[in-house]
C-alpha cells in the first residue's frame, strides 16, 4: 500500500471515529424480543397464496380500477400502463412476445397467477405509500390491469372467489424444478 493510500485510509478511519463520538446515535432502538400484537402481525403477515385461499374480503371492477389507477398509478406507470417511455416497465401489452427476440414482460404477458398481481399491488403499491390501498382498491386495480391486458371481461368483478379463477396467459410458463416438486 502506498504511503498516500495508507494516510488516506488512516484519516478516514480517524474521521469516522470522531464523527461517531461527536454525533450521538439518534436511530430508534429496535424492540427485539417483544411480542407483536395481533394487529402488527396482521399488517406484516399479508402475503396472498397463489391459490387465493387466504384472499381478504373486498371487491372491485375494472371501471373502479381505472379511477384508482388515474389517481394513484398513472404518475409512474403512464396514462394507460402501456407506455414505454416511463421510468418503469410497462404493465400492459406484450402478450405472446415472451418467445420472441424482443420479449415484453408485463403483468399480462409474464405473471403466471392473477393472485400474485393482487398481492403485489396490495403490499407494495403505490411506490410512495406501500400498503396504503384498501382491499377494494387493490381488487379494482387488479381488475383494471387484467382488463387492459384483455385477460378478463369488463363486467367481471374481482373478489376472493373470482380472482383465483382468472387464467393468466403465462400460467404454464414457469416450470417447477425436480427439487421444488419434492
């Protein structure tokens, strides 16, 4: 190590030690070892199973989803969700393109189960306020996106019964490995 690099490393180490001493740690102390309340557990234990057996109550139509999409999604995903000039991958289109030289991976073309779309929307969207959507809004957004991709009829209302019955175009595009089949 050159003398310059050694001096630089020593200086950075010394500076980091001084900065730690001069500025007290203001981060909240983790409450490790404390039992979570039922409400806290329900908030975090929210993953939806692929078969939809633990979907929550609620419902939504594509017409309702269009309104929610315009209010909470269009700023990042574009007016229709099919735009390719946004900073995010398009949500609409690409069905039948996965086996081509230029696959377009969208909710309609790539995702194998509609329940996964609902789960992701409900847990992670909108980006600036995850877990802020109601169940009805998550069902409605899922319906809107499935309808925009031509997967469901406009009149279908999604709920815990109808959502698992939606057949996605790429439902057979994922293969279970021999290890995961055990």
